[in-house]
C-alpha cells in the first residue's frame, strides 16, 4: 500500500520537523516520498510548540503564531 504525502505549497515554520524530512533528504525527486506524518517542534522537541499549540503540517503554516519563523 502506498501513502502519498501532500506537497506543501505554502511556507511552514522552520522549526517544524518530521521523520520524512530526514529519510527523504538527498533522494531524487522522482522517488516516493516516505513519512509517517508525525511532526514535532525543533524549539521544544515536543509535539507542541512554545505557544503550547499543536505542531503539524497545517498549524505550523500559520504565520501569526508567536513562535513562527520564516
């Protein structure tokens, strides 16, 4: 079974991390994207950011969050 991750078309916080960022690094663009969809904040090393809000692919695109970094 293949799970495709959506392509991000809007900026996200620099501190947002996921396993997919590590295992896909350096792979050719035509290779399948792999990831489990779990995210964490590089600032807190938790699933919640410094503002105590959830870190994920949607929430960490909100530039009005106090912890958001370009």
